[in-house]
C-alpha cells in the first residue's frame, strides 16, 4: 500500500521463567547551555524530562502459554523560544509620519502614540480593543498590563517570547502467546498510548492561548500460524488500529463576549478570542491558533492470510489482504472567526495608505473578517483489497530467482452523508448522491509485477550480487479530502449555496465553508463591538455575492505509483 522501506517490529514473548526489568531516567536543564535563540537577558528556558517504566514476562501454562507486558511513562517540561515575534511598544516613539491627525509620534508601532492620535482626531477608542490589548485609558494617558499585547517598554517592536510545553505520556503494551501443539500457535497483542498536555505548537503572544493536545492510540493484533505439513505453512493475521486526536485552543471555554465582542456565532466549539491579524505586521497576532480540530476516532481494520508451499526448487507464497479504513475529521479552525486589520479604515490620512493597522485596531474598525459556517465534520470510509503470488526459484546452487505479482484495489472514499462535491466542466457543481455516484471513477488496473535475483558469484558464499525491481502503488492521500482544515476540499464544494441572483443552487446540500465579510466596504465603518449588530452578521455561503473556492478531483483519477529497483 506504500512505497518505501519495510519496517518489521518484533515484541518479546514470555518464557517459562518470570523475568522483569525497571528503569528510570531524569534530566534537568540546570547545567545545559542556552538554546541558541534563547539569548540573555531573557530567562534561561526550562528543560526537564522524567522517563520511567518496566517490563515483566513469564508463564501462564508451562511450555504452553506465556505473557509479557511493558510500561513507559514520560513527563517533560520544555521551554520554547521563537524568533521574529513582534508586538507594539508601550512607549512613545520618534516621529515617522504614520499618524493620521498629529504631526508627531509613531502610530504604526506605539500604543500611546496611537491613542493620542485617535483622540486628537475625535475617533472613539473601542473598549473591546482596550480589553483585548490589556490596556486602559485615563484622559490622555494609557496603561497596559501585558495580558493582551506583551509588555514591551522598548523603542522597538521585536520581542523575545515563548512558553513551555508541558506533556504527560503513558504507553503500555501486552502480549500473550499460546502454543496449542506442534501445528498450531496463537499470539495476540494490545498497545495503549496516551499523550496529553499544553503546548505552544505555534508562536503565541500569551500563555493562555497555548494549545491543549491529546492523543490516544490503541492497537490490537493477533496471529494464528498453522503448519499442516512439512511443506505447508498458513499464517492468518488480524489488526485493528484506533486513533483519537483532538487539539483545542487554550481559551475555548472563554466566550468572545468576555472580551467585549458580540460575534453572533454560538456552539460547543466557537469559544475563545477570534484570531486577530495585522497583515503579518505584528506576528503572530492576538488569539490562539485556529483550533479546535478533532481527528478521529479513526480506525483501520485489517485481515491478512498468507500460505507458503515448498516443492523442489520452488518456494511459493500466495495471499490476500482486506482493509477497512474509517476516518472522522472535524476541523472547527475558523468557527470562532478571524479578524484582519490592514489599515486605512479609521482615516484616509496619511496618504496614500491611511491609518495604520494598529490605529484601526484601537478604533475597532477591521478591514475584513471571516468565519466558518456549517458543520465541518466529515466521516469517510473505504475498503481496500489485495492479493499476491510469489515464487522463489533456486535455478542453480548459486542462483536464486524471484518472481511475483500483486494486485490492489481501493474503493473510492465515501462520506457517511454524501457530503463530497466536485466540479464538472459540462455540468457545474455536482455532489455524490445527487448528480454523481462517487467522487471519481475507481481504478481497477493496479497490477504490480516484481522480480529479483541473488547470485553467489564465486560459489563460495563470499561475494553475492543481489538485484530486484517492482511496481508499487500508493494509497491516495486522504488529506486531499480534508485539505486546509476542511476549508478547501470536496467536503466544502458549496453545492447547496446560491449561485445566481435568483437564489438557485446546484441541487446539493453542502453549505460548509468560510464566509468573508469585507468590513471596509461598509458605507459608514461599523465598530467590531457595535451594540446594535453582531460582528459577522447572518453569515451564509453565497457564491453569487462573492466567488466560492472550489477544489476539483479528476473523474478518472489514477492511483499514484512508484517504480523501485535495487542492485547491491
């Protein structure tokens, strides 16, 4: 199913004697050198690691049944230091011609200069902006506490910033082996992995905006080896993998209203401060990363059966595989929305660009905003089948040839509610279960031949030349179907959205996607904390009002493949 290396993992088995191990490892950063980017006078970053665990194995029934188990725990706290982080200064700065109403000051970089300039021009200061920035005004004086924009009492905007990753990991694996008799043996294993913590997986301006991560992986596997005779061996394997990985913003349970904003959106995963950007000027901006995202529970169920037969100079293998893949992806990355300040809304001065992004922010006048609408959950599944034949033929005492053929077939991924769309140049927007029966046509031609040889060149076992080659097919990458957090992919082709002035749709039901509100186009700029209207309004997908991004999949999509060869 995948080109590249083959990795085999072996697990220990118990024996007739009870054996165990234990280990512990600790590391502290007290004697470590500084991170290259963690320069003085910033405090030295924390770096601690605790790793511990053990294993035990032994008999259940002597000479018949055995057990083995192992546990590992990790606890680590590692500091981050990010370069390129910028934040406005809390000091007045030299004049650079960026103020709209005053002839002095730096209204691109200095909060006090911005407040003074807006007050001089009679532009109201947004209380929501002051709350989010962690600032307050008293007359012409502004003070900030560092709870929004970090405290920066320098004459510049470059700051050193970073927060710790605190993570707990627990892993457990168990194995049982049962030897019924000389012809039958059964083995089973179970793995459980649990990882949780609070991390800065993307640069943030505040610790409260770190991400909350969790990963739970489980694997169950079993095998039955049957040896009916000296020439025959049959191995039947079963495997089940399950993965659940939610990632949440740190302030998910803090409603936007607590910041003074009426966003107009509600729901279980819409909490937290909307992501606020400044066109890349103040990086990374305010608010947490565009989570939440729920990956899973995903699962793979696999059955494999291989039969080996030896006859004379031939060693023949034949077998088949059956996979059932199930993926659930729910990306609410923009469900709380994102807001962009690019400048030029609060005032057309100074020409030609107008007011700075920072001035527009404290005036509460965004350039644009966007929000995710609809339910971004996709539940994808498909079946995959494979069969193979292989013959190792000992042509001479010093030459072995290998021939084989593998066939693979993967069904086209389906969504539980047919929420996959496509674009047909002759029809327009189409949806599975409406105008089409599948996202693309299945590929039935995936035959992969392979051949190889091993030649003992001198016949003494000292110099051997080996070579081989084959055609390997690649599983279609499922990330293509949930691209950009479900914001751009077959799951967001807007088949249920209006496409003309009459409100006609393409006849489908998909209305999930991102809506952009061009706030700067309002005849009179409306502050983002207006008491009479919500920030995003009644946002719905409408392809007639503004173009909708559409991802298309080739109807006759072919399976990717790799020709591989080796000589050594």
